[in-house]
C-alpha cells in the first residue's frame, strides 16, 4: 500500500515505528472517534523516504500518524526532514 498526501508519497517502508500516545493520552481522540469511529487509537511515529510528486525528489523524513485496529494509518504528516 502506498500512502500519499497529494504532494508526496512513500518511497520506502516505514522503519522503527513507535507508539508515543494512546487512548485518552491523544489530544485529538474525540475528533478521531467522531470522524473515523474505531477503538484502541494510537499516535505513532516512524522514519521513511518520501518522493515529492512534482519533482520526484527523494527525502528522508520522520512521519507521524494515527492508527486504530480495523482503520489503519490515517492523517500521516511529515514531522521533520532528516
């Protein structure tokens, strides 16, 4: 599965995924529940290479996203260029 934001897409698998918040520790939990449903929400981070869609440039980045069982990864965003 290739994730994409409209401006970029994953060019490599996400490595070193880590959960750093879950359940009520997620500030956006109520919004996530209203928008997507699901349960057992986690906020995660990991590292990957992305490809910019307009130029094809490859960049190593730190990514953050939310995920829940049965929903998968959503709202993936670039947190930092490495």
